[in-house]
């Protein structure tokens, strides 16, 4: 959509973005605003999810100071966008200075970090206003500069879809010199974006020899700006659109394409995989498997519902409530035939574990469920996740094993507080 622009692209004169003037307000946003602000004042940027941790993980160690600054400064919802904008500007300026001095690696790293910060600044904005589009243009521009300098080939691509296209970045593994390689279609969560999907250093898929198609599917960031909104039927077509595109690439082994989804991607990726039998395996984590999403929309912070209203193109809450009832894996999970992995916390506040267990009961193919004791939605921060298998690594190894033909026994793994894994039939 937007072309890559130079830094002469200036921020429009405008009121503070979405948080102070939300186009998509909800009843609970109005009633619970004071409680939300109190939680942010006490807890900071990670009041609902550990976003400063997973975005920091994508950026690497050097960005630790950036996220420490963000954690120190964000004390109101309205602080999110301007705080990340300030950090993004500093990183972008550092990248430009490094490039001018001939320090290409330093420029590369800083462009990547700047892109992630610009994307993070978009998170609280639930409308396609000029501020959101400005942040988007800066994100795209910085990531394009990063792609030019990266240690592996990265290509900005569009996936033909329903008369339009889905935006993506296509990554080939470092050292690629030809031939066909396995590929993972990576679906991010509702709070994240394709530029933060593949890590700056030591990415878990690239390091295992995978190419990565990092997409934004219907409703996600740039796709939403292009008018492609979230619906279950749209996601049912997404896997096929991606596999069709990948199958035409000379670098891709069309017989070894898999899918990975995180959080919202655990739902959307499941729907996509259910309707694309050419996928050889599907691994999802941080589950969103409750039909109708009642916990996420009516019990968790109202920001989840506001974000999803934007993703689905709704401005009327009553109409959205009717739409939310269509958000279910029922009638779709039964079609999953490839090996299917789910990693979940047993205290997931957005999607009760019993919803994932019900989904798996409808899956006829080989399947595995890994449950982390005491973990909430984002697996981590509890002894089971610290002492047991590291969830992202487990998912990457599991996908690699499926392509190597390692036999899979349908099992339920329970990771307890000392890291012990207890396996039972599933």
C-alpha cells in the first residue's frame, strides 16, 4: 500500500492518537477506564501482556535499554504511542548516522529496532487516522532499509487474496545459495505485526534452515489498512492463498510447508490450516480457542475488544457482539488432518484450557497438547516455563521433526512447576 518513504515524511499535526479519542469505544472502556489507568500506573506497559518482553526478544540484547525506558515512562494509556515514537525516532536517527559512517551492521540493527518501535507505537490506535499511517510508513521504511542490509535475503511481497493482496515479508535462511527449502508461514498475534515476527538475531526458524513467510492476514495491521478485515471465512482462504504463492517460488519446497501461529494466530492459523491440506504440520501457542471469545472481550481488559473491532471493521459494539459469535473453530477443526501442536497455559485468562481440550477432541489427525502449570495466556514467567521446555523452541523443533518424518504419538504433556514433563495419551 504505502510506498517506502524517506525521513522527510513528517508526522502530521494532530491530537494525540487513538487512546485520547478512540473511534471504537466500548461500554466497558467507558466504565472501566479509571481501573485500567490505575493498572497501567502500577504495572506499566505490560499491564495486560508482556509485550515489552516479546518485542525486546525480537530486537535482541541492545534494545534492552529502549524497553527499560518504555517501562519507566508509560504510566497512562495515552503514554504508549508517544513513548514508542520517541524511542523509534532515536533508533532511526542512530541508524542513519551509522549508515553515513559506513557502519552497515550498526545501521542494520538500528533500522530493525526502529521498525519494531514504530510498529509498537501503532498498537493503541484503533482507527486509520493520519498518525497511524505515519507510524506505518516509518515502520515500512525502516524495515526496508533493514532488509537491504540484513544477513539473509528478505523480500517485501504481496499475496494475491480475494481481489486484493495480503502483505508479507519473505525471508530465506542465512547462507542460502539455491535449491528448495522448507518454509513456515508465520501468523502473529493481534497485538503484533510481521516486522517483529522474525528475530534480528538467531531466529528460531531461520536457524533451523526454514524460509519464513511472515504475514499479516485479514485484520492484522497493514491488511486492515488495506481494507481486508478479520472474518472466519477470510482466514479459511488465507492458508491456501499463502501455499499457492509459496508453491510458485523456486526457493520453496512445496512438499515441506508448515504453519506457526501465536495468540490470535493460534485461532486464525488453526482455521487456515483446517482448510489447506497441503500444509504438512501446524503448531500454535498462547491460545485463543474459546468460541465467541467471551473471556477476551467481556472479562479481560476492554482494549482487546477495541482492537478486534478495528481488525474486523466494526464501529458499532452491538453489531460486533453479533459478529463475535461467528469466531469459532467449530465446524473447522474437524478438517485438520496434518500433525497439530498446541502449547497452552493452564491459567490462560483469554481462553480457558477446556476450550482447547474441546477443540482437540474434534481433531482427527495426530495431535499433541503441551500444558504449562500456572502459566497465563503468554507462556512464561512461571517455574514451569522457566524450568521446562522453552515453548517457542519446542514448537520450532516439533515442526522440524514433522518434516524429518519423526513419528508422532498423540499425547498430552503436562509441564509442572519443577519442569517435569508428564505424558499421557491424547
